[in-house]
C-alpha cells in the first residue's frame, strides 16, 4: 500500500488514479498522518450469470422494501423495541 502526501498526489494525480484503477490502494497523508484512501472502483453491475438468470426470470432481485413487514406500532419516548414487539404480538392475538 502506497502512502503519498497531498502535494505529491496533486502533482501526479493522473498517475495515481491509473494505479488505483489497476488495483492499488493509495493512502493520502497530510503532514504524515493518513487522511484518505484512493481505492479501485467496485463495479455495481451484476455478474453475467446472475444478470442472465434475472433476464430469464429465474430469479428476482430484492428491492429495499421487498419482504419487509410494515410496522404498525409507534415507538414512544422511553420505550424499547422489545416493548413495541410485545405490544404488537398482544394486538395480533386480540384480533384473532
């Protein structure tokens, strides 16, 4: 892992970006103290096999809200999450 000062980074930015693109992690320092990292970009694209399975309808990608139950209860100041869960379960039993 390469450590480079801010001035040297500014002077050779293109070179350091190229090195990061090739897989190297570069630690940026200010007065000898690490302050940032220049790292390779991680692709957000689906792997080819998974993309093909989605295209054929064999799998469905989850969305952020998919599969999460809606919370009906409200958190009151001073109550804990377990209190809310107990109250929800009590209400469900009463509705049955």
